[in-house]
């Protein structure tokens, strides 16, 4: 079941990446074992996401190699969803590893008396959400989240508030078999409340579907304290221009 969940999570993440890319006018293509975008992607988003494990490696490597050969002058990033590829022969180096996580539909929720998860509905609300997501990172000058994403019924931008004051947020993206939770951000000291509220929001909108995503470091710890469990490892590879 764990492998099946990782496969669901990888597909979900690839669909979210594709939605963001399409909103920016540069959608990708889904193959049996790989989602790939040959047009360049927004910052923080990969050019490819693997959708199958080692048994499909023979199909994945030629696709990546051909894509690079068509555009060798630019940088590339590949999300190896199963941490099974070796891309060193294509001049990639490992960038980071992270852990896939899952929260089962049957997981017990928390009573949230002072915290509310609100859905972002308007362009102005999305701009405020994006500003909070950026935080103090002055290097982010172009935001990937375009207003057209608000029209997609499978995507929800969520703002978490405590007593009416924003303390965090995240994105819920529904695909076949799972709901993805990504782009989570929280104010210091409110990590647990934000994760609890985001999980409750996902359950409210999709009560029978597992909630999946990936995290590392303190964010992974916060997720696991609040009903998520590790289900696998992913690795991101990068290739310089």
C-alpha cells in the first residue's frame, strides 16, 4: 500500500506542477512514467517529475536525455519521486531529499476553537496569500500563483487564521485518489495549529481521500506531530546551464 500511496502522491504533485506551469503559459506533457516540461518552469518548480519507480527507469532516462539535448543551454531540475534514479551520467547532481507523507482519511482530527481555515476566493486575497507565502524572502520577485488558478475546482488556496489574524496557509490540490497539500507556510509558534487546520480543511472538502505531500526538516516534524506519517523518499536532481 505504501508504494501505491507514493505513486498517488507523485502523480498528484506532477498535476499540481503542471497546473502552475499552465497558469504561467507553459504546460508540460504526461508520459507513462514521467511528467516533463520542455518550456522552462517557474522558480521552485521542477522540469520533470517521475511517476513510476525503478521498473520504468529504462523509459525515463531517454526522455530526460532527449529533452536536455533539445535545450542544452538551460538549467534543469528533475524530481525523482522514488529516489531510485542515477542522473549523474547526464551531468545532474543531487540537490535535496525529502519525505513523502500521508494522512489517512480515518485519522483523528483536532478540536479547533480559535483557528479557522478560509478558502481564498478573490485575486486580492490571492495576492495577500502570496505575500504571506513569500514572507521575508526578498529574492522572490516573480510569484508563480496566477489568478486563473482560482478558477480550477480541484485547487484550493487556504488561509489559516487565529482569532481573525492570518497565521499560515497552504494549497490543496485534488487528483484521482488523493488530495495534495503543498506550499505550507506558518508563523513561528503556530506550526501545529496551522497543520491541524489545513488537515481539517482537506477532510471537510474531501472526507474519503488521503492527504499527501512531502516535507523535510522542521516542517516534516510538524506534519508528523499532526497526523501524517512518512511513506517514502524523493530526491531532486539539478543540472546547471
